[in-house]
C-alpha cells in the first residue's frame, strides 16, 4: 500500500541520516568521545537497511576498539543476526558456541519470529498473580545481575512467598 511505502521511505531517510551523522563522528581524526556510540548506531542502521556485511564490520570494529563496551550484549546479538541474515550459518554457529551471544533466542523464520513476539506481548499473564507491581528501571548491563539479586532478596524479606518476574530489553539496559 501507499502508506506502507511512505513509511519505509521515511524510515530509510532516518537510517541514512544516522549513518551520515555517525560516519562524520567516526571520521573525526582528533578523536571523539562519541565514537563508540557512533559505531553502534551506524551498525544498527546498516543492519536495518539490510546491509548485513557493513553492519557486521561496524559491530566487529566496535568490539575490537572497545572490548568492554556497554553495548556488548546488543552488539553480540546484532552481530550473530547479521551473520545469519548473510547466510553465514557456520560462522554464526561458531560465534554462539564461543559464547558471543549467550542466553538468547534467534528466530530463523517468520513463524518463529511471530511465536517469540507472541510470548513477549502476552503480559496479561501477570494478572493471575494479583496484586502485582511493575517497575521500569534503566541501568548499565554490568549491574543488572547484582540489582536483580538485591531486589529479590528485599522482596523475600518482606513477602517470603512472593513471585518475582524480571523481564525487559536487557540488551538496552532496561528491566521491568
């Protein structure tokens, strides 16, 4: 339809803008404190434009230049997804075997993708555990495990029979 075509065109303009701005930051020979961010943004934009080879190069460059990057989890997943999309199944499998992207699920087709989104969107299941309380926390990935353990311990002190569910888009530093 015309509206879908227009939406895709607008999305491509935004992706192109991200690539152009990120590339300017990366070209700064004086050094720039935003180079790590620019590599991540350019890699994601290239991925969403279906240029998986360029996305892969940017993600590998980010991991090489910034081995302790705060983007390690999402970059690892995007890197493996880039390999799969580029039909580099053996390379993607080896990367997963070596722990590049641990504890993740990668949909290999539209049916699997729909099933994963169906699980993610089925938050109504929480209503069976009334009363329930939600939260939205953003923090660096390296602190998540410690934070979740502390929250669970405090809840158990106060309510020994509680059921605590933690989920979110952890690769982006967000928990619910």
